C-alpha cells in the first residue's frame, strides 16, 4: 500500500482529486463504521464513535441514515430496546 500511495503522489494525484475505484465489495458493518459513521462523528463532534455518548451516537446515526436513505432509498431505524431484547432472545 505504501508503494501505491507513493506512486499516486509521484504521478501528481491528490486525495481531493476524487479518484474513484469501483470494486465489487459488499458492505459490512466494519466498512459502514470505518468509512461512513466515524467520519460523520468526527465532523459533528470531533470524536470517534467509541467516544460518543448515547445521545450523540443516535444523532450521528440519524444523519447517516437520512443521507443514505435520500441517496439509496434504504433506511434502517435506530434499534429500540424491544428489538434488541428480541434479538438477544433468539
């Protein structure tokens, strides 16, 4: 990865050039957290998700869900206490 970064820099590319490489990779909970939720948390609160209060993480989630819903039509509500207890019972 270091070599690729150096070659891109040497070729005059910068991150803000918006190089988009579309790879056939499916979303995972880790990708969502690292690539989407943490950057939003940092922008909103200057904290990572592990540093957020429950109120803050809910607001970050609402913002992420709103944008994803507007762009994709996919929305997942914040889990309620009931849905969480049902999930653990299974």
